[in-house]
C-alpha cells in the first residue's frame, strides 16, 4: 500500500519548490531560459516526489507570482493570459502524472530509460502545444489591439508562448533527470 501521508518532509519539499519557483522569477526579465526551466522542473519534481496536487498548486501560483514580481508587458496588456499559463503548467503536471510518474519513481528506471526521455519530450510538447494553440494563435492575436506597439512584436510573442515553452520545458526535464539520478526522493521505496 502506498504511503499517502503528507507530513513535515513533504511540506518542506513543497516549500523549497515554491521558494525556488518564486525566487527564479526575479531573473525573468533577464532570461526566460533561467526562470522557465526552473519553474518547469519544480512542477515536475512536485508531481514526481509528492503528488499531482502539489504540481497543480505550483502551476497556479507561479503565473500569479510572476505577474506581481516581474510582469511582462504582454501580461500587463492581456491579463487574461494568466489563466492560460496556469492551464499550460497544469497540462505539464497532469501529463507527467499519467505518463512518467510510475516509471520514474521505480528504482533504476528514472534517469536512464530512453522511454522516459521520450515521454518527457511528449509532456513538454503537450504543454507547448496547448500554450501555442490557446495563447499564441488565439489569445494574443485576438486581444492585443491593432494600434498597440506590441502588434509589431507578435511573432516574438507567439514564439515565446510556443517554441520557447517547449525549449524551457525540455531544459526543465534535463534538470529533473539529473536530480532523479542523484536523489533518493524519487524512488518508490524511499518516496516521500
């Protein structure tokens, strides 16, 4: 029977992941290739080492904290983007839960299984595809006014919420698989 108790160790892990996610947002305006991979890795780690609910909590909290810490001009112009970012993060958490969690949490498979690497790519693609379809192809073209200076940056914005989402999710998975290889919290027998 699985241990479903949520105690001090689990709360500590969740607090660390939340703190890392929030702290990484300070670097958001410096590069999305710092913030994005860290947040994606934290969501994946929350699902793998704790449960899907912890991953979903991070999925919802991080876009809100991003808005308050370092809101991008597009977030200010189209605040409706926030629920779609939350949903994209949730797609990542849910896909990791259903596609990866069982195999990664089994001792010996997590960091050295080609199947898991391919499934991680699929999870990253699902997130990027969701955000690309909803944000890049629908939300931004629909809600950024024609007279807005952001219209001229539309290709960059669309790339940010599709291709770059794929890249940052993949980098996040690289971080996760490095940690899986070195950390006992991901193995079934020692799972928290």
